[in-house]
C-alpha cells in the first residue's frame, strides 16, 4: 500500500464515530506510521518536553508534536538502517526515568487509563527514547572533538570581549576552559542531532494533521 493512500485511509478511520464520538484521531504520519492523539496525550503525561515560562498552550502543543515526530523519525531511521540492533540499549532505565518524571506508576496508571492508554504504550515510548539517547551518546558524541583553538576563540567571544567592553579584566581562561569546552561540545552535538533529523526527514515523509490550538487531552 502506498504511504499516501494509507494516510487517507487513516484519516477516514480517525473520523469514524460511534454515537457521534471520535474513536481516535491521527495527528501526524511519519512514513507509514500514524501518530495518534493518544501518542500526544502520553507524551504530555510523561513530560516528553517541559512547558516553558510564558509559553502559550498552542506553542506548547506544537513543540510537543514536533518532539514526538522527531522521536519517530529517529527511531525509524535507526531501525531501517539496522543501527538500532547494534546499540547497547538500557530501555528499563529509560522507562524508569520516564515513569518517575510522570510521578511514578501509582500516579501514572489512572492517568493512562483515563486516556485509554496502558503501560505497553509507555514501553514503546521508552524504546524510542532510549534508542535515540543511545545513538547520540554511543555514535554521535564520541566522534566530536573540541580543539584548544576553538576554546580560545570562544573564550574571547563569550568572556574576554564583554569584559574588555566593560573596562574590566576577564577571568583567566584556565578557570573557564572546562565549562567552555563543555558548551562547545553540546553545541556541536546539537548540530549533529539536527543534521541527523534533517537526513531522516528526507527519507521519511512527515505529514501533520494536528491543530495546535486543540488540547491533545480534550475530546
């Protein structure tokens, strides 16, 4: 079945109703895989992304959907390339962290039940989260390097130039080089992750149907 035809069928099914009630809603599709409203409900319950200060509900919903789409892109890319099966995964630890973030199993279980979800759904999300984490830490981060020249340049741009402009003496580079090196490493890592996502998006068509102004938990 062609991906586009599958999406059309899913959209039709998502709006089939019993006594006027929507059974399920497709909010996006990543390749052949639909993302359902319940996937967003779960992502919110376990705080896949945290709300930001001053952020509107619409903005948060949009970021939540983007995060879930990105996670699916990463998982599909790792699975189809076979890299997934060569990673050292600790899904149980990631699952524990996800559940703890939601307040623990006793708190999460009734919330899942209210949304028609189960801990099997948590397990699937945990697998995707751990797969992305493992690839980033085991494959992307180890190949990155920060040179001494990069540390010196960043020290001047971020510290020395501002201190000089204020007529002050900057702190010695030796006292800051570990922090600067860490900052540069994280910047490079974020760039690598973005490049990975862009490549995955070229291989897997992403279609969004979710109206950001609608609360994913609303009926």
